[in-house]
């Protein structure tokens, strides 16, 4: 046994039918055959702390592990957006200084540009508070916001 190794997993909350229903919808999307005209694109984001080590790490040598000190200096934050198309092995990463509604809307617009030859994108994402149509409408003109949200690219 290796007690320090743990496998991450989403454990559904007890008695939460909405969670299970939404998970089943996502799993059905993943079963769809590859169709370049209607790609399945997953997106997520993650804030990251920017740090610098205060002491020089000790490199790994035969018979001993590498070592680094736990002390660091905080150098701010950034946000990492990522989209991927699992059936085609494509991914796109963008780093932003902030994690705002506008940042998310711009990232979605960039995804749309990358798939401009598609008829429609099926987007899989979590329900973060910025991941909603209003974020697009607050960033773009209504016609553009509607087009992006509906995944209609032509």
C-alpha cells in the first residue's frame, strides 16, 4: 500500500438527483461518435498561485531523492483556461492575469474561432458562477453573445 497516493474521483452527493441526471447527460455526450462538423469540446479553468523558491533545490542523485524547501515567496496569481477535444486529441491553453466573466467570454470566443468550420460545438463545462450566458451578453453585443452561446459558428 502507498498511503500517500490517492486517486481523485467525483463522489456524487447523497440524495442529489440533479447531480446524477446532469452526470448522465455528460456521459451521453461522451458516447457520441467523432463528427468534425459537431465537435465535443471540454473546457475548464484553474487559478494558480505564482511562487518563487527561496532556496536552491537539491537535485536528485542515484540513491537519493531530490529535495526542495517548502518556503517560498508569493508572486501573485494567474488563471489557466484549457479546452480540449478528447476524440481528436486537441487542446488549447490560455493563461490570463484574472478570472472574470469577460476572461471566460473571451476564451469561449477563441474556442469558437478555432472551430469556425464546424456547424455547432457541443461544449462540456462545469457550472462555475461565470459560466453562463449573461457573461457573454455582458462582454459582447447580443447577436454575438447568442451565436457563441448556441454554438452556432456559421
